């Protein structure tokens, strides 16, 4: 099989699930807290030289659910950091309205938007997409519907016409109307959240960047990082055969918590032992392998992360953050990772 060239600048970004609630120790008691703190953490991350601020999207839960207003607000407060999602569940989306929202947000950010999309993960609602008004067509599965919505969204942001002109159309009746505004280059900044090797190959055929999380919905018995590295290589091999016009990006997510003081030990001291190995379990009816967390002494984490096959294979590392611990805690955590851990994988702080 052909192998793609993988000389790339290593990037790191944080990934927030945007939880909020009044549980013990929570610094995000309300949705307003979670949103304002997401903006403030993004500003702080940019000052540290972190490359990206990414947000998980969930519905019917006390988490981030409407990413575009949040990302537009972050764009207005920052100048360099990438802003994105990881990921939007496309079962729930109106593709054309999403295309308008995405393009406007990308223009506000001056081309810094990175949109991760996928079929989605299990949600609290029994059939939330239907509650939003979206139903699979005859013969479709929910996954088929998500991919259909994704195709419509990507078609719209490509500048293609999508609507028949009416008698009041400003451009006459010669061609289809396109969504406005359009954001140049956005179509090359769409990522597919792939949960298996097969879906990674499919994403490559479609011409989408690859976003791989802390779990895969398959298990071959090998360590998680090796299975994920195989997924990445299959993606790159398929991309090389597909003839796309740009070089794809690949991200992986990891939970990385340096334990350096009493506060860290209070929150994560016991978990550092329990979460230090891969786990195998069931999710959405499928056998899945969950990657281990990296918690403990920064020097030990740096050594282990440098040996993580998938982290080395990817160009972007997403750091999941405990957002409910607040901006100050997460800024300190990102600063410790940036100074003591990330250089071990070849990362350097970004500049304007």
C-alpha cells in the first residue's frame, strides 16, 4: 500500500465536554458559567501557545449543545487559536442552516474554524433526532441519515447551488441559488469522527480529515494506541489512493492530567492508578476498547506519551479537560502540559 508523507507540525488543543451542574466542587454551576469559562479558557490557551480550542456537542444534557454562538464569541476574543468541534452529531442537524452558521463563524474567525462531525454517540433522549424533526428515509439507518446530512452540509459550503431561484431571485433563473455567506477554504477543514478502522477508510474516501477519540468500537486484542495507529495508517493509505487535492490532518484525543500539587492529588491521585490501563467494554451495543488516561508525574507522562504510537502518528493531540474545575485550574493544567509534557512529542508553542 502507498504511505503518505507525515512530516507535519505537531499541534495540541484542548477538548471540553462543557459540563455544568451544581455537584460538589463544580465551578460551572450553570450553562452561563460553562459558556463564559469556555471563552476565558480559550483566551488563556492562546496566550500559552496552545493551538486549538475544541468542544464536544451533546443534546438533552447539561453540556455544550449550540457550538456556533460559542465559537463565534471565542473568535471575537482571540486572533490565532483554532476553534472547532469534536464532534457534532449530524443526526440532529439541518445541513443548510448549519452551513450558514459555520460559514459566518469561520468568517468572524478569519478562517480558523475546524468542524468535527460524525454519526454521533449515544444520547440521553430515546430518539432525540426525531424530536428535532429528523427521521431516516425509507431503508436508511440513523448512521445513513447522519452521512446524508453531512453530504448536504459539505455540498452547501462548497459553493454549489442548492435551491431553485424564485421570481424575486437577485441573480436570475439561470442557476441554483447557493447558501450565503460562503467561507473560502472551509470545505477542507471538515473532520469525521471515526470510531473504527472501517469508518476511517470511509472518511478518507470522502475527503474529510480524521478525528479519532479515546475509544474505538472494535477490539483486536492489541493495545489501544497500536489499534488507533493502524486506523490512522489505513486512513492515510486510502487518502493517498483517492486523489484528493489537499493533505489531510489527523487528531487523537487523550486524557492527560499532570499531578504536581495537593489540589491535583486531591482530584486525581486515586484515579491515576485506576485509569492507567486500557479498558474493554460495551458502548451502543458494540465491543469497544477505551484508551488509558495519562495521570501522574509529568516526567513519567512525557516518557509514556512519547511512546504512544497513535500520538506519534497524528498531527494534532486533543487534551480532554475537566472543565467543571474552572478556568484557573485548567489553565494551570495546560501550562504544565505545555512546559513539561508536550515537548516530548515534538510540540512547540504556537506564535501569532
